[in-house]
């Protein structure tokens, strides 16, 4: 099966439809956040949309929604909730992305976005992180650089390969620049 490529326009339509068809709060994660919020040319093969609380049956509602939107089940990654739940109380780290008549879709704050990417740190993860940092710099947003730097140090102890470690070092260097700039103001 040919993978689905979701661009900004298609993702926007999906999020709007989700807010009209799915009840409650949902959190959008991963490359879809990048495409919608700060990397307009970014495409992704899946949409990481997870229910914020509620019963497990909400996952099935999401799958039914995806099928109704013409997406294969593989294009919906609800397993991302595992990584979100590991962060603990994330309420303060969520921002409203879109609200509709039945539901809302939230996105991670820039800090939470980076924290969620630190573990795997693939090439696309690094690209997304650098784009998020670029938006924070250009729009004067806030980021908890010490918190993310601490996560990068913890992730470095995983010993998961020199490429991921090199990408983490690069992100760490960029975060140091952001941290120093915020201290200077």
C-alpha cells in the first residue's frame, strides 16, 4: 500500500473535521504539529492524534473518524499517547490549536514538543525541533531551555548510536543559544 502524504492543507481539513465530529479534547503531536504550526512545506505519513483522557473507546472513535475521512488506519498513530503520558501532568504544556462544535485539538507547547522529540531524535525529529526553535526565536516565544537540555543529557545516556547522539548535541547547541539570549534580556 502506498503511504499517505499529509500536507498542511489536508491536515488542517482533518483537524477541522475532527473538532466537528469527535467529542472532547485531543492532542496533536509529531510532524503534523510541525506542518500546521511552523514548517509549512512539511509533509507526514501519519497523524499523531490522541485523546486527552477518557476511556480507551475514544481510540476506536478516532479510527472510525479516520476511515470516514478516507485515511487508512495506518495513517493514524494513536500510540503516541504512550510518550505523552510519560510526561506526567502536561496541562500547562498544551495550547489550543483548533476548537469546533464538539471537540478541541490542542498542541504541545514548544517546550513539550522538543521534550517529546528528544528520545528518538531521527533526522526529521531534529529538523522539526530546529524549525520549532526558529519559530520561537522569530516570534519571541518562550521555551524552557534548561528543561529540554536536561532531557537531552538524559537521552544521551541511552547510547543509541552516534547519529542520534550527534543530532542531540546539535539541538543542545541551538538550545544553548536560545538560553543565553533569554538570559541577556
